[in-house]
């Protein structure tokens, strides 16, 4: 992980940069996800969790949380706070533990060339999947925010320039729905798109 972006080496730096890109509203991403939890939820898997806002909420509400991320520094921060965070390349997983909900936020673009595998993992583990993904991005913009967005997306495989936009994201979800047969609901489409998927495999 030594060649990751600087912001991936420290969660506090990561928060500062994300707040810059989200005009101070980075935490809202997680609050909007949490609002979709119903009162019966007892367990959550969070893929590429990065930060611990959801973990925090789960702890306070007696919900079992498991986080998976490839970034050792983020894992270190989470485990030192007492959270069940596993250092794991999710592309190397055959299965996830069963959980009521599986979340992936701000991260699906890392897997655009293997996204079907990520969907399979999530759908096999949970009846409810929550995806929050940026669809309006600075990474293709000129100027300082564009530069920051581009150089801050190296999770270990080099600077990644691929991002979804509204059209390509909706196309992806429709393809996945055809392949895996699930229902989905778009909660909103703003800078990020937030969707909830329900499937009856679990
Ligand atoms: C842009 S950050 C998003 C973090 C957080 N979910 C958020 O919404 O701010 C992307 C996260 O994906 C993780 N990641 C990238 N590739 C991964 C992989 N193959 N397996 C597990 N985690 C990965 C990175 O380490 C990073 O924490």
C-alpha cells in the first residue's frame, strides 16, 4: 500500500479533502445511508468503508458491524477504536459473512472492470444493499479540484480516472438487475447517487 495517494495514508487528511470536494458535507453521505436502516437491522457489512461513521452508529445502536478495506492505515485507525475492520482486498473474497445490509459508498468506481463480482458478493451476503456513488465528479475537470480528485484516487493500483456519471451508473444498475434479478429504488441523484437494492436470495 506504499504507493497509495497521500490522503489514503491518514483518515484525518482524507476527511479534509473529502470535505473540500463535498463543500463541507462529506459526513452527510453516511448519515443518508444510515437513515435507510430500519429498526430490525442487526448486522451490517461495509465494503471499502474507509471511515468509521457507520461503524460508530452501529456500535451506539447495538448493530453488529464488519468493515472490509484494503488500506492498512484506515484499518489500523478503525481497529484501534475497537471496530471489527478487516484488511482485505474484496476482489479476493469468495464470500462475505451474512448480514442484513451490505453497504458500499464512494468506491464502486474502483471496480468498474470487475463490478459484477462485487455485486455477486454483496447480493449473496445480504437481502439489502445500499450503494452511494459519486456521479458528478471533479476528476475530469480542469482546475485545482479536478487535480485533487485525480491524484487522490490511488488506492494502490495507480491514479484511477474512471468515474460513473448518471447515465453510466443507471446503465450499470439496469444491467446488474437483468443479470441478478433484484428490485431497486433510487433515493436521490445529486452529486452522489444513493440507491437501495432488495433481493430475496437471503
Ligand atoms: C474513495 S474511498 C471511499 C471510502 C468511504 N467509503 C467513503 O465513502 O468515503 C475508497 C475506499 O476503497 C478502498 N478500496 C479500494 N480498492 C479496494 C479493494 N480492492 N478492496 C478493498 N478496499 C478497497 C480504499 O482503500 C478506500 O478506503
